[in-house]
């Protein structure tokens, strides 16, 4: 892993907001709703929405919409592909750290 | 290190191009010239210049201009503050990785 390979890596998670979202979703024991994610990450609604849409389009998160009583409720969780992508990106970061510290 | 703290971290190295530049400079045994950095990182000249200026303004790199024969030569190296900042940022990343993998 030289820095050039690190820079040329193609992953949605090179954006640190998306990295933080995926880390939060993968660490959660259950699906999280939009308000919990907002609260966990202190992002604006528009910013979080736009990142969630990209993650969803790429299949890294799944979105579940349901009604709780009469209220619509939307929850998010990491998909298997999302967990795999997070692992892959953390492995790349670990390698960069290891080799830079040598 | 929860993801919120990761997102609120204030460091020039949250930009991954600058992280790669600092990793390259800190790993080098001697100062690097502009062409070597370009070659190591495969960046455009304008992109590299603009990042080097920011790193220089923040005191993370030092720039040495000299003449080799009649030709001007500019070399770059990481300052002590730059090495410390790289270490700090890598520590933060390590913590995020460790806690996300738990």
C-alpha cells in the first residue's frame, strides 16, 4: 500500500462523512432511524439525506419504510455489501497506517 | 472515539490527498522535489501546488529553494509539527478502526 494506491482507491467510503455513517450503522445492534443518525453524527438533514441516497444507490445500506400506528417510520441498516465495503476500506487504512509508521 | 468525534476533528489531513502527501514526505529519507512528489502521487501540478501551499502555511512542511548550477531547485520535507500532526491523525484513524471492528 503506497500512498498512490491509497489515492487511486475507488470507494464511496473515501468520504469521511460516509465512512462515519457506515461505521455507525455497522456498530449499531439494530436498524437506526434518521433522527438517531442525525443525533449520532451531528450532520444537517440535507447532508445526511444526500449521503444516505448515495449509499443506498450503491447497495451499501438498506432502507425500510413502515408505519408505526399512523406515523411513517424509516430505518436504515448496513447491508452485507456495506459491511464488506467498510471492512475493505478499514483494511486499506490499516495498511497505510502500518506502512507509514514503519 | 465515536464517529461524531472523528467527524468533528479539525486537521488538514482529513483531506486524503494531503494525508498521502504527508505520508510520502514522512516516509522519505531525504527531501523530495516537486517532480518526485508528482510522480509518487500521480496528481496534477495545480492540485499538488495548492495542497503544498496549504501544508506550508500551516507549518507542516518546509520548502527549500536553492540553485543547482543555474537551475532553481525546490525541495520539500515534513517539519516536526508535520510529523506530529500525521501521527495524531493516524492515531485517530487507528482508534476509529479499532472501535468499529469490535
